[in-house]
C-alpha cells in the first residue's frame, strides 16, 4: 500500500482573485497614501501639526504596531514605562467625532473618537498638549454610555 498520503494541494490562483477596488489609503482612514499621511510623522521627518493629526497618527501607529512612535508622542508626565501591544488586536477603523482647540494657535486640545477593532470599539476623548512645540498625548476619558 502506498504510504504517500499527501495529495497535491489545490491552490487558489492569485490571478483569479480580483484586485482591491481602491488602493488602500492611510490606516487612519484618510484617502492619502500612508507615506503621505501618518507615515511622515512616524518616520520623524515631520511633526503632526495639530491634535487631530497626532491622534490619527497614533491610531495608525497602533495599527502598524509602532510602539516607539506611541511612546515618543506620549506626554512625559503620563507616559508608561513600556508599552506592549496585543498582537491579536485587529483595528478596523477610526472615526473622529469631535475636536476642540488643538490647532497651531493652541497649546492644548481634545479629540473625541471611536476606534473600532474586531469585536468592539473604543470611544475616547483624548487630551493633547504641546511640549516644546510638539503635540503629545496626555490622557483620555471615556464618555459614558458610549462605544
Ligand atoms: Zn493617516
């Protein structure tokens, strides 16, 4: 009796699959390519110009697992010693619900957002401050009756 039990594998032909309809934009949800959007901030070539841009770039950093960026955009006062991301977490989208201040003319700002992940969503109102000119994340509160 033949000992070979392995059958030739049926491989789905990649060519038969339709290409994605739209080129993926930035993970933060904006249509621009990652490199032209949050990627600039992650690379350190530019600093996020406002609280919302920083919020978006931090969400993208969560999506991409960029712990270094998350830590360096965290206020020194509230920054954790270290940060471990759950590798099983699958972020699926960011929705900005509202902003207050956080522009070039402010030193503080808040951004309320809903970040969705597989199995749930995080609704947070984050506070941001400028430290030596650069926007950083301070902390967040969780509006009641939300998510
Ligand atoms: Zn982006």
